[in-house]
C-alpha cells in the first residue's frame, strides 16, 4: 500500500509545547486536547510529576510496558485504592453503607495472588465461544438502532449511537432489562463510578455521585439474589455460579459478585461507547477514508486494522493508576516509594519510537495491534475480544448505512468529561444521509 492511499488521518494537531513544570492534565485546555501535551512530555519529561494531581505521568511506550509488566513494584491495588474517591472514601462509605447495600470496593483492581483467583473466575463469562456466539445478536442491535437514525439524517454520536448501543448490549449480556434501565440511568451510574477514580470530583459532587452509586447497587443486588436461586443464560448467572476446583474459595463471595457485576456494567458500557463515538469522529473528519472503507466494508482484515488504529489513536481510557511500592527509577526519573503513577495509555500509543507518525491513521500499519489501549501483562482487559468485536460490527454497519457523515459543530468545540482516567466525548452532533 503506497502513501497515496494510506488514508493518513491526524484528527488532533497542535503546536509543540515547551514545558515549565507547572502544567497539569487537570487544565481544561489540556483535557480537551491532550495530545500536544503528551508529545511535549515524551520529548522533554517522559516521567513527569504533575503538581496539581500529585502523581507521576508515564508517557513513553517502553516505560508504560515496564510498569504494566511489573505488578510487584507497581501495585494496581494500591494505585487504584489509595486515592479512591479523591481522598473522601470515608464519606462515600458512610453513604453507601447507609443507603446502598454496603460499601463494596472494586475488587477487580487487586494484586496477585487474589487477582489470579478472580481472573480465573471471571474468564468463565468471556470464553471465545461465548464472544463469537454474541455477534449475530450484537449486529442486529446495531442495525435496529441505526436504521431510524439513517432516515432522520442527524444524531449525536454519543447520546444517540455510542451510549444506547453499548448500554443495550451489556444489559442483554448481563441479563438486565434494558427497557427498564435505559441509557440515561446507565450514563448517570457510569459518571458516578468513574468520578471515584478520575481524581477531579468535589465534596458536593461526591455526595451526588454516591446517591447514584446507591441507586445502582440497589438495582443490581436483587438481580444477583435472583440468579442465586434461578440461574439463567446470562453473565450474572455465570459469575454467581462460577467455580474453581482447586481453590480454598471456589466461588465469588456476594460482595465480589456485586463488585464484578457493577464493574462489567460500567466498564462494558462506557469505554466501548466512547470508542464508537471516537470512531464516528474519525469518519466525520476524513470523508475519503469513509469512502474507502465503504468499498472494503466486507474485508474483515482491513476493517480490523481500521478498528485497531482508531483504538490506538483515540483510546477511551487515557490513563490508569499504580503505586510505586519502593524507591524506583523510571525513564530517568527517581520515584519515591508510595508515590502514585498514572500510565498514560494515549501517550504511549503515540510514541514515535514505537508508532512512526503516531498521530496518523494508517490502514497498513504493521504493528497497530500492539497499542496499549487494553493494557498489558496480567491486567490486560478481560473483555478486550468482546469490545473489539462490538466496535468492528458497529463500524461495518455504520459505514454500510451512513454516507456523508459530517461534524455539525466546530472541531475545536468538542469537549470531554472531566476525568483523568477516561477520555469521553460529551456530545458529538453529526449529520449524514442514508447510504443507498
């Protein structure tokens, strides 16, 4: 494939920054266009102490992999829990214990050996056979959602496509009634849970988010109890009745069940919805690419490469946390023991040393699948295969049905939710016509 048909798409460009040492990922201007900031960090300060967040940002690919593949030195459990709820965990626990069926930690974010046990139990819900068997139903959900929108000619990429699509899919997989739950309620639950790891909520926001988290747990707890008595063909039943033959604790405890269902509902919805919305932004930004993909929409290999490049270029998760359990040097920076670290996946995915012309979408990029969007090492996203399949199916059906996709707002006005962990577009108004 030569350069003329490489479909190089650089959706976010910016002038090179010169760092002063006072810049922060919290800055709204950086939040809505972080890629120039990431580039400056990789070039000038690859392991950067963010003064407002009080943690180290790890921005180069090789350094990120070093952290991801060393769960002893860099603890996910401590990284996740030590500053959970932005330092207001006692207030959150009090509300949850009083009104939400109990304060239950996100047990998926744990270290070995506990992580090893939980991973084995969760794998029962994500077998290759199960993922493959879901594809026809997922395709039908996508088609049913897109058909009336194609006729209408306009939609919000997140609110009308990404969010309802993935919300319905994860509800069906878990065995929840999507008509009863609805997209808006899941969106509120998602915002509330992500705020606890996003490091940006105020005390007032914590109280509002805690109410939403109570509502979420008060909804899922009775469904878990039902599956204990009457299992069904769904993921909740798989988790409730999953067993290990060679473990002192062969089943998930009730709190572990609640934590896992809660995590799957939110993680299985938010990040995939954000990825599909990002995909729509890429298509709207590059009409020639959209036309080429239409001519090749049945080429499974090419469509898979397109999905991988979108995931690399615009990952829905920009950063997740670890704690250094000892004094360590990383990327030429000395990090004191018990310091917090944020692995900046989006920056690592742009690292020129690993991905030449990293801000360009290249359908012939040989190593596109080596991005870190789903993590690496023992904490590699357990739902990665399912997410890839959902995004590919959505991409195929969008390209088959929507033509002349255009952004109905200035690109500079796109804004993202105020969280460090994820990069979720708040709204993406689009126009299009039905493809004939």
